[in-house]
């Protein structure tokens, strides 16, 4: 009777151990599988994000949740109703920035546009906030005729002396034209490099893709931990 009890106890413990080992294996497999899935999606999102930045100069980027977890500095969707809406105070701040941009445009072009509607805004943080704004404006002589503008502005952090700097304002058209910018601004009509600011980190854990636009050719580069670029693929 004692031998039978011992045998039953040993069988029960063996079953418990096997179950525990199976559960541990399954947990490890799922955790590993989930980890590589996240890495894979992050890479795919990084590539698509760079395409967005290069094709729109930052004025229209998608929502990339996996990429946002691995990078602290990206151009993100900030105000894109109805998907990304804001409080009344935050919206009022955007209209203030849009008015600042259109006044800059008016002073350069000797015209008198007024902001009618802020359509959408992307942002990028870094010692303040970069705003990539798309808005509509009109002139009194045009009646209800609206023109769509794109403006890139920088708003510094509040201390010690906050300021707003307009990088450029342009009419939105099929081709990049009618660009009004400060002397230091990047000339978007010429071939240019388009980077997310995270791509410049010399100590980044992951490789980041940085895109260079030359005519209609988009070449993607991969920047390693020491900032050495190499061509990894072309589109």
C-alpha cells in the first residue's frame, strides 16, 4: 500500500514538473516570438515613416505605434481631426501659430491673407517643438476662395525667453513651389536629405533608416551606432 502511494505521488510530481516545463517553454516561445514581431514591425514602420517624411517633408506622417516605443524623437500626428483632436486651448494655440506664419508670408509677398482653418498639424520635439502645419487662408478680394498653405515653425521652450521662428511658408501645390523661407532654411526645391532627428544619435541601440531624395529616386541609408551610413536598399 505504501509502495502504491509512493508511486502515485511520484507520478503526480512528474506530471507537475512536465506541465511546468511545458508552460515555461510556451511562455518563453511566445515572449521571444512577440519580441521579434515587435522588432520586425518597428523596422517596417521605420521604413514607411522615412518614406512619409521624404514625400511630404513631414507634413503628413502615419501613426506608427511600434516605432514610437523604440524612438523618442519622431515627427508625429498631433492635430488630425477627427483622429487626433485637441483641447480648445491647444487648438487656439495652433491658430495663433498659423496666424504668425501667414503674417510672415504676407510680409514677404506683400499680400493680406487671413487664416480660415487649421487642417492638420504634425510635431517634432527637441529643445522646443517643431510644427508642420497645413491650413487654409483667404484674401478679402477673393471672397470664399481658399488657398491651402504649409508652414514649418519652431516654438521654443518657455524659459528663459520663449520665441517662435518661422522656417518657411509655402502654398501647397502638386510640386514644391512658392516657397517663402528664412535665409537659413532648407531649400526644399533642391535635392535634399530628410532625416528623423533620432537618426543622428551616435549611441542609438537600433539602426535607423535615413532617406535621401534626388529627383524621383529615393535611396535609403542605414546609420549604425557610430553614424556611418551605408546603402541598404533602394525604392
